[in-house]
C-alpha cells in the first residue's frame, strides 16, 4: 500500500531533476504506480473517498447471520470458535437459503473462522449490546482517599530464610497519588484501623472521605440496613471521615488504589532484583525496605501533595482505640475460644473468667488486673494454638487420653519429638509409648526444651534406644552442644600486590 510520504518523496525527486525510474525506485514504487500518482497529482489519502461498496465473493455464512446474532443476544460471552464448531456439526452438508434468495449447500471448515470473527465483530460494533463506559474523574485536593489490601506471597519474601507470607495495606490520595502502606496478615478490622491510622499520621492530616471495596471488616452484608459496621463507623467518626464504598464486583470504582497496587508491586519487584536477595534479617528490616519503595514512589508528587496538605484537616489528639475486648470462661480443656479460634491457657485458670484483648497480630490475656500471657493471633476461623506446657501436668497423669487427643499434633514441639514418639511406638505398646513420650515432654516443659531436643537428636542419630532415664540424666548433667570453633583469619600481606603493581 502506497503512503502519502512515498508520493511526496516521488514528487520531490522528480522536481530535483532525477530520472523517472530512479525517483520511483527511491520512493519504493514500481513505474506504473509512480506514473499513476504523477499524472493524478494527488496523495493516496485524497483518493480514499472512493470506497468499494460491493462484495468480491459470497460470504459463506449468508443465511445464518440471524441465527448467529440470536445466539449472541442470549449469550454475549459466546466465543467465535464455539459458534463455528456448532455450525459445522449442525449445518455442514445441509441446504440453506442465502441472502440472495438462492438455496446453497452449507460447507465450511475451520479456515473460515476469521470470516466469522469479522462478521461478529462488525455486528457487535453496530447492533450489539452497549459496552460499559468508564468515566474519567476530576479530583480535588484533600477530597478523597482510597485503601485496599494486596497479597504479597508471590514475591517470595523470606525473613531469616523462612517464608514470610503477608499482605500490604495500601492507602492512596487520588489527587496527588501520594501513598503509604503497612505490613499485615489479614483483612481484619484491626489491620484496616492500624493501616489507615498509620497512613494518616504519616500524611499529617485528614482528607474529606475514605473509600474501600466491600471489606467485611468495614461494610455490612447487603441484607443489613446499616451500611458500615459499628467499629468502622466509630473509626470514621473519630477522624471526621466520610465513608464510601464501591459496588459489588466493580473494582474499577477503586481504580486509583488498584493501579497504585500494580505500580507499587512493580517498583518493589524491581528494587528486590537490584538488591539481589529477597531474604531479610528481620521484619523491621523488610518494613524499612517497603517504606523506602513508597518514599521513592512519592518523590514525584511533591507539588500536588503540597496542595493537599494546605486543605487537609487536623489530626485528632490521639489515635482511635481499635482493640476488641472479650470476656470468656476457660473451658475444661484449658482453652478459650476467641473469634472461633481456640487458644490454650494455663490449666490453673480452668473455670475462671479471663479478659482477652485482641490486636491486629496478637492477643493479651488478663486475669484480674494481671497480664497472664501474650499469644500470636490466629488468622482465619476454626484454627487452634495449643501450648503443651499448659496441659502437660494433666497429660502425664492421664496418658490414655494422648492417643486420640484432638490437639495431639500440637504436642510435638520439633520434628525430633515426633520421631522419638514414632520410635517409642515401635518399641512399646501404644499406652506405654504415650507414657514414655509424655515424660519426655514433661522434662522439656520443666527443664529445657532445646536441651531435650538436642539429646533426642543425639540418640536418634546414633540409633540408640529412646529411654527417659537416659535423656533425663544427659539433660540434668547439662550436656552441651559442641561449641563452635572460633574462626581465625591470618593477617593479609599486601606487599606482594604492591610488587606486582610496580
């Protein structure tokens, strides 16, 4: 296809006195085409008014377009391949009436797929269902904020060599694109509250409104007449924020934070590649790295952020207390149930009421005014966290309960304890093996778990019999691990390098 640029070049070469053949060759045209445009003295774009309106061949789907369009009206998501497969199976070899009124044999194959696709595309563009329109929004300084949670497991982050599965709470100001984020582990209200409040205090002010998607931590189910949960309403009221939410299944309505999620993840991935490792010394080390990525992303929005800061409202004097407080009674199994998850406590508390304060990542358990213990918070529902130290006294007295104990899997602090129990089962009956193992576990609780674990490793590695008295003797005699030898590095003599340089 000849372009306007080629014809202009041809005319310029001819005006400069070049021969016709050379000019046509330099312009990339054969002589007949070049002669045509020279004689017409018009550009190709000026000739496009002459559009061909007639068909050069019979469309193989003539006579079936009404049927095809009917299928698409009922099921707009049908693919062209699916329709063509049906037509081949249903109509090949049969006679149909073409648009011209003739009766013709329908005979097509997969080589006609492109023709069908073009016909369907043309129908959708002219007569098909209307498409969803996305309306560009005009934002004003200090008017809106959006937030969302995004999963980070795909990045393969490790802390000290151990997988660190987590999420990022992401906060964005749509006008300036200023953003902040914090590490969390679930889409709980506590994570939402901590993330939002941290972002607002980093920002140094409060915008007019805050928008989320259909978070269960913030938004009631459709059947509930109240739009937001009581706790989220309290958080909004504390900061004077107007709460907004997007429609179900319409993530584009939270498009700014969704796009910021993508850009943040891309920037984080690039920074990790440059760093050369995805392993971090500690969570604090990783958090500092994440904050640095956010700082780099925010470096380009200084001017617009200044406009926002000028109109943001002041922060309240103190943060909103997002803790959730429960009063529960300790059950006969020495456990408490908090948010449908089960935690063990000291057996001395059985039958007593305790106060449980729930934070985003941990629980605090109080009896009276005294803090009894801190426990990592379980994420999800129907999970359990049983500490063998809380119940070992009773288990030692009731070894028969061990074999079918509901939380038996939690009674093996390390893999060596599990191996030791399996070896005891090979040596003794189930009840005797349970008695022996529970005595070992009792020793770990009362003496030193790591020392017992080390002794078990010695016995297992040397194929020795697992015997409680021997383990106790080795532990009590304070058998120590082989001390690591100190590494000494001789002083490097650099004189030889100086000699080579000279």
